[in-house]
C-alpha cells in the first residue's frame, strides 16, 4: 500500500494531457526564416523548457486535484518511555461501595468511580503505553487486548464503575492477564496492575498455572488493594489461636503467593482516593522504560496543494502570455506605402 | 514606369553583363567580335573585312605602311537573363499575397529584359526540383505578369536548396546573367556550391531580407519563433542584451555573405521588405559599390 491515494481513479486518464505543453505552446508563434537568425541564448532556452514544464505541471496538478489526491492514514512506529501494562480490574459488587463500605452518596464516591477517575488520568498521562484491560468477578473478562489506541483504553476504564457481580475469582483473572501480553511487548517493559478491593482463595491448580505463566512471562506485578474500612488488610496477621489459612485471610495469603512467584512485586494498600492516587503516581514513576508503540497519523487531503500548484503555474504562464511579442508586427512604413 | 499586376513598379533596369556577350542575335549588350555598324571599335585591314563602304580615308593616308584601313564597329548582342529563385521554406517569410517583394523583383527583371530585347528565363526550386516553375529563355509578351502570378502563388516550402542545385543544369551553356534570389540562410558550403556551379555565368546575388528579424525587433518580451523550414520552436526572451547580440549576429552574417559574394564576382543587392526599382537601378549602375 502506497502512502498516496486517490478518491477517483478515472480523472487520472486525463494525465495524458500533461504531454500537451510539450507539443503546443501558449504563445503565438512567430514564423522565422531560420533558427540561425536567433543568436544562441541559454536563458531563453531555459525559459522555453520552463514554460513547457509549467504547462505540464499545471495540467497534472489540476488532474491530481480532481482525482482527490490524499495521503492515506498511516501507522507510524514511535519510541517512547512507558510500559506494556495489563490493568486487571475487580468488578465484584463490593467495588460499588465507598471506602467506608457504604452506598455512594453525593459526598463520597465509590471505589470503582475513584479507580476509574484515577486510572483514566494515569492512562492519559502516559501516551507511549500499550495497555490491555481485563476484569474479573465470577469469571475473568477480557475487555481490551493489548493496544495503543487510547480511546479504547479510556472507554474500557470508563466502564469499570458499572454495577458489578458477586464473586471475586482472582486466580483466573490473573491467568487471563498473564495471557494478554503479546509478543510485541518487550519483556523488560511488562507490568501487570491488579486493582481490587479484596482477594479470594486461589485454587491449587490455578496456582500452578500462574507459577508456570510467571516463569514463562516475567512481568512486574503491582497490586493496588483498595481496602475497605473494617476489612482485613494485606499485612494483617491472624491473632494467636486463629488458624492462618487463605479462607480467613485471603488478602494476606494472596500477598504471600505473589511474593512466592519470584517476580518484581509491589503491593499498595489504599484506604482512600488520595492514597490510590499516590499509589498510581508511584506506579507511574516506576514504569518508565523504553517502549515501541504505534501512532496512527490520519489521512491528509492534498488536493488543495495541487490546486495551489496549478494556480501558481497558470499565473506564471499568464505572465508569460502577457509578455508575448511577435516578430512580424506590421511596420507603419509599409502600410503607408500600400495605401498611397 | 508602369504599374501592373500586384501593383509593383516596373522600370527599365540598366543591367549589364560583366565582359562581352557572345551570340549572333542582335541586342544592346556589347558582344565579342566586330560588326559593320554601331559604336566604333578599331581599324582593320580591308583584306580582313572587304567592305569598301567602311574605308576610312584619313586612317588609310596616315598609315605608315600604306595599307587601306576599314572601320570596324562593335558587335551588339542580346543576352539571356535568368532568375534562379530559392523556394525553400525560409523564403515564405515576409511575403504576403499582395505584397510580395520577390514576385515584384522577378516580374521587374522580366519586364526589363523584354524591354532590353533580351530573353528572360527562370528556374525556381526548394528541396525538390520544380519543373512547373522552370521557364526557358523567352521573349513572350505578358511574361512579367505571368511571372508575378506564379511566384506570388508559391510561398516556398521544405528544407534546403538541393532541388535548385539540380536545376542549375537547365541553364544554357552560353554565358548569361543570373540573378540568384535567396535569403542565403543556408550553410556556407551550400552557398559555395550554388555559386560555384554558376561559374559559367555572370552571377548577381539578391539577398532577400526582412527588417522584422533584423532591425524592427521588439525591445522586450517573450517571442516564440517557428523555423519555417524545420518547424522547430524556440522561445526567446527578448531583452536589451539579446537584442544587441541579435543585431550584431545579423550584421556579422551579412558581412560574411558579402565576403563570399565578392569572392565569386559581384556584391549582392539587398531586397529588404519591398522591391525598390530605383535602388536596384542605382545598384546596377554603380556595380554594387
């Protein structure tokens, strides 16, 4: 596919007219007995060629303009600093309540709204990122594959404050997120951001699959834990006597599991929007690596340029026409003589 | 002076053949040999010319050898006047249907030749021989108008004078006066050949010129010229420096032509824009000097 395109192809047949100026001249011809009467003059020869070229240029530019010359939309490869990020978002119904575990009212926003707002800012700040979005609740949901189209990413993030579902299946969500890194994302710049307000027990088999995936595709793992007031935190240890099992302390055990994966891992525990914002800023600063991303340059019409070229060439030809003189303009003496 | 077809003026022209004419038909040109009447030439012996009516008594008495002297008179003969007309494409320049200096000239020469008891003939050709325009030496009445019409109708076309060179063989062997009418915008070797093959005759070159391409040039502007012979177009930006170069070029060409003509006998007459019989008569009388 070439870079230039045409709206209509049939006017291009008229390009044959471009040969006309080399066959005919805009000036009226003065017959001369011989070329030898004109002394050789390089400037005149250049002007002669120039007039023909101008005529051809005017015709060709007009035809190209009529054909609707344009530059096609193009995908340009650019280098920037950013990362290939998979956002894995919790869509469980608890995300719809506020950090204080209440229904959102006018004053306090829900966790999902806060996450949406802050993640939208995050994505907007980082134009060089390639982002994939996935969500999970009862089952994992791929939303946007790894892409550099930020409108799609923004729309996907904007959808996370829809009312969620009941369960939280972190394990299969993570498995999906690992699978969303494509070959185009270089290994050094892969990051997985898990946004959730709770955790769940990960099935033993899913755990094995995740360990495999982590060994195969090493990524940097960020867990943004939106801690609801009164719920257990990541670092809460069970009091003595209580069994330390994932069923009662799922957050603590998910943290332990992440640490055991052998990946660069950070957990952020946020109790409010401000802390979420700080965590996201930190992720923003950490994920600054050289990446390759593609930017789409939209189609650009070039017919106005063609018309300008044609107008300019025609104006120059008009100037030449106005300068036109002829050799055999009748002399006054001859007229007088034939009248007598 | 008469006005005839085309409005051209025709007058008697004082042309002369360089040297003495040959031939027996009576005319007005000095010829070889001595005759019985006319202008006195010399004395001769009665034995050479046994004509008692021409005995010069005084010369016979004063002759120390005692011979009888007879007056001999100059022979006068007519000559053939030819026009060799170049009808290549370049000759179409500066000639209109009713304003044709070349036709005027040819008709004027024909008229003058008839008036001078000479015969007039013509050959005309461009790149191809033109048998229809060839005319044997003749004294037919009405010749000038016929010549005028024929020449005025034929503007000339094609490139080069190869046909004219071929037709030079049609000229008579006897020494004639040949007016070579051309613009001489030819390669110098062609002109040399043309004049060289006319060695037998008295050649008077007539250079057809036009002030439109020599002096009446526009001062400034774009001119696109078309070569009448090759059809090649050339754009010229006329300006002061080029105009001067153009005029110098024209003068230089005329000067080199003049050198060439003088090598072959006579200086040329310039037929500029229109035919002026008085100027031509002056030229003939003065020998072009």
